[in-house]
C-alpha cells in the first residue's frame, strides 16, 4: 500500500465521496479538510486553465502545516462550443445539461494540485466521453434517481448513467473526479512516498 514518508500527513481538500473512495481504494491514508473558494471562470479562461486555477487555489486556501501534504482537485465538463457544465442546481439545469450531452461527445477536465512546504505541482487530465442519444423520458427518469445534482455535467459515469455511455477515451477515473494514476505519479516524482522494503531472497 502506498504511504507517505514518516512524519507527513495527507489531507484531501475535497468533500467529494468519489475522490475519497478512489484515494482509499488506491491504498492511501488521509484526512479530509474541504476548501471553499469562489468557483467562477474568468473571461476567456480555457476549461483546463480554469480547473488548474481552482485546484491550486483550493490547495493554498488550507495554509498547511509543514508536516501536511495537501491534495486538491477540481473537475468540469466542457462541450466543444466551450460551454462549461458544472453541478446542476436544480431539475431544470440537470435536464438542460443532459439534453446538451445527448448524442455527442464532450470533454472532462480534472486538475489535481499537490502542495507541500509552499511548493505545489499541478496536473490537468483530459478524457473524452460519448453519450448515446437520450429521449426526454430517459433524461427525466435519470434525474429522478438523484444522481445528477452533485456531479459536474449532471451525471455519474460509475452510476446509472453508465448505460448511456458507449465510449470513453482516456482515464475513466478522471471522469469520476480523480485521475488516481496521476496522483500516484506526482507523489512518486515528488519524493513523498516511503520506500517499501525489498523482500529478502529465500535461503
């Protein structure tokens, strides 16, 4: 199981249950301290620049102690028109988002930011997702499950929306909100992981 070098504590700056689940499944031990910042795109800001900025701001907002490593993330869904689809606030927004996704591809961008000792490293992952054409009744039935409301784009790829998705190009876990391999890579390249002992050869 991956572990930080002794004396360091990992803090997840997110209350997302999907991110918590993925980080736990990968074997990490951590505490949760959500960061609250304004999430408003700047004029002409690209989706990748937008999520990178938010993830970085979330990490720095926690003002970590020297023994803390902060992992922050932000996800958005973007259509080829540049329209960002974030978390729907109500049934009408969820319906409009799913209608816009129907029968076409879209992009999912997740930025992760690792902060330790005032030094941060950021990575943005991009995944393309295709939706089958959806009827209005399918959209209404899916909204009734309650899944859309806390998810960028108004759907959960790991939930009941999975039956609408015929194709994905890129990292599946990125669509869930945390490209876990890239998280592990940043820890490894940053020298933050404890080295496992090599088993002694059998005598």
